[in-house]
């Protein structure tokens, strides 16, 4: 098969590698029909995940067809179309029983594209398949379904759920990339009083308005009004910069919550001398994808249509290096998410 292989910091290539097969009785082998490149993949390619060995196939998000399963796989069979979760779960350890799949102690967590070969390939071996792939709902678009490997669960778990979005709350989402936009879509389901999107890109703010934001603004007068007035009940940080996090601390009301999703590449200052009297709660963490099955069942076709607008490009997977370049320059190109397909599709 062909795959995008990591060869050290800044070096990767689309090349021929051996086909994967079932290695453990809990494995499934999936033919990849759609995959993508995210910021985490870019960081890995740049060498920021030091424990990723050269020779590893990158990628951790995909949708495809199950081709083969081990003897202890019971929930999927060859021919099933599935979403491959970005986080692998054994389903049995204490962390997995508590829904914290990212902290799995029995061979799970972030495996694909990290400890084992990932999804930017023609085929992928998925460990612990019963708990790490999810059957595709009937009629669901495969491209949109790729967002449920990581983007949508991250937006819900780390943003909306950790932020405790409730009816009548004022929600500010800082960052209008794929996860920030997903967060505002899901937040809207909870009947907040207002959902406000903040970003530096006018084009992304237009996308936010088209996806349900009540207001979409550059950091400016609207945010100043909030910070000087009652403040936001929930602020979701989905940009991953020091400035964006500081903005969150300025906008949140006393007693409010900051739910951090963004991947911060540099240290972030936490001004406790300014925050200690505000009684705020700050949450952070990595996605667990324990909500994926529920989200696939709960969200309506109308919601799925809105999520599909996050996909701004489609390419053949052999053009994957271009997809990495798009992610690297996303803030200047205003691209959101690129979906990669095999040539035969």
C-alpha cells in the first residue's frame, strides 16, 4: 500500500509500505476511504512529538470500510463502514470505564500516528477495535464523518461539556478554526442566550456567522463591552495562542468558566493576581472521544449539513504534502479542513 511516512523533524514522504494485517485478536483492518491532516499531525511532522519514531505512518482520523477483524472483535464485521477514533480505548481499564480514553492504561490512548502506524494510508490497523471504531449512521456523508474522529468530540468534550454550556448562558468562542466552529455549532444546541465567535480572520468570522454565531467579531469593541460589563458565562479557547488565552481571562465573568481546547505551542501566562477574586474555573485536557457514539446518534441531518461547511477542500491523498502546507498556512489562506480521498474514489 501507499502511506505518508515520517522520517524525522520536517521530513515525510508518500511511499510504498507493507500492508497492515491483524496482529492482535482485538484488531480490525480498515480500508481508508477518507482522512485528513490536522494541526496535531503538523506538529508531529515538525518533530514536536519526540516519541514518534521515524518510519511511522502519520494520521489519526479516518472513515473507511472494515476489511478484516481479529477473533475477539464482536461489534463490527468486514463490510461495515466506520469512523476511526483518534483515541484508542481498551474499554476495560479504570480510565476507560470512566470515559477518559486518552488515559487508557492497557495499550490505548493516542496510538494511531504516534505509537503505531496511522490513517494517512490506504489501510490502517486499528487496535481495540470494539471500542475504537464506530459504525457510520446510515446515509451519513463520509467526508463529514471524518470530523467525528476528533474535531467534533473535542469541541463537545473539552469545550461545551467542560464549559458547562446551559440554556440562557452567554458563550464566547475564541478561535474560528474547525474545532472552534464545531464548538459554536454544538453550543447552539443548548439554547444559550448568545454565542459569540472571535477570530482575527474576517473570512473565518463570516464562516462563523453562516454556522450559527449570533455575533462574530474581531477582538475589539464587542469584547471590550463584555469585559467591562457582565462578562461571558462560558469562554471556549480554541485558538491555542497566549494572546487568545489572555483574552479569555478578560472576557469571562466572575464565577464563569474558561474551557481550553487549543493546543498551545508556547508557555501561557496565568495572571492569578488578577483572577483569584473572580472565582473562575479553568478546564483543559486532551480529547477522549468517549462521546463519539452519542454524538453520532444525537446530532440531526440538519446539524450534519452545518458541520459539512467546515470542509473547504477535497484532494487525492497522494497530494497529502499540499494538505500539510494548507494546514501550516491556514490562518493566511482561510482554509478550514481538507479531506483526502484515495484515487479510486
